[in-house]
């Protein structure tokens, strides 16, 4: 029996649509997790656990090189009110920077005294991922490194990408609650109070949680092609489709 012809369309780096000559449509999801399998919605996969759709998709996906993605978040010493407003983000000063490296599979933290070590690490990464990283985190860090522009680094700003699609901002916590079913444990103002009280370890742990949420949102979005949020006006959960860079 002649095998049915089909066309492959890419929805995201890991999600593909299969359109067959008989007008059937299937979805193939390529897993980047060693503990998960590639899947397809076709009946052959459901019966055998593998199908020619997955094989065809794998043949067209380039061999994956080792990724070095760094997820980054900054907590500050001062609030916007204390520096005269959000136009003066550069004056808010670094309390703690926490990163997670996908290559090394570990977290690291930096204070304002050793930010050049952070920059040296960022320069070696394939991609830096953050939430509002371009308009906030980088602006807080930049005064400490006047001889290098952070904007020259390859970055993916989740909030920036969401804003481009929707025309309005959504908080990290709102995306996390709807997409990942997790919530932030504190906020930036609480972190500033901890700094003033010398409770640096609390800031580090809180910042780690934000980095973890940022990482998991990015991985979810790259896998499925969208993030979820609650639309108050429509009183319903909606999705925002996002574009992700090739690494």
C-alpha cells in the first residue's frame, strides 16, 4: 500500500503541523527532554508509539548543538521612588544578580563588587533570557560596566515579546500563575527591605525563584509556541503566540 504524502509546517522549534494529501491534520511535538518521548496525534503513533511523521520531522530538524542559555534576574538596592522615578533605573544599584546556566545546570549569584565576572560569563552564552531584561535588568547593571554595552549581547526578553504581540504588558506572576500554576513568593519592594535589613540570603532565594519561573516560561513557550494569561475583560484564559530565536 502506497504511503500517504504529507506536508510539514513548523509552528515553533519543537512543534510541527502535518497536513496529509487526504486533508488530515496531525501535530508532532519534538521533545528536548531526555525523559520524554516525541509525540504525534496520528493513529499510527497511538498504536505503535512511533510513526513516519515523527521520523520525517526529525530528519528535517538540524542536529542540536549544546546550548548555553543564561537566565537572569536583578534585584535592586533602591526603589523607583527613591531615585526619582522609573526614568532613573540606572541609579537603583544592584543588590543581587542571579543567573541559571543551562550548560552548567546551576545557579550563581553576583553582587555589585563582582559584576565583571558576570559579564565575562554572559559574553560566552548563546542567549540571555530575562523578563523585562532590556528595559530594567540591563539598565541597572550597565553603570557598573561603562566599557561594554549589554545591548550587544543576544537576548530574549519575554515581556518585550509579549508586549509586541498584545500591545500591553503582563506581569511575570500573572503569566506564571496561568501557564505554570506557580506564583512568585515576594516582590521587588520586599526584596529592597531585605537589602536594607542585611538579609541578603533571602534576596538570593527570592531572585532564584524568579529566575526559575523565567526559565520555565521560556522552555514552555519554546516547546508549545505560546504562553497563557488571564484576560480580565473577557474573563477567560487566553494564549499569546510567541516567536523564539534559533540557537
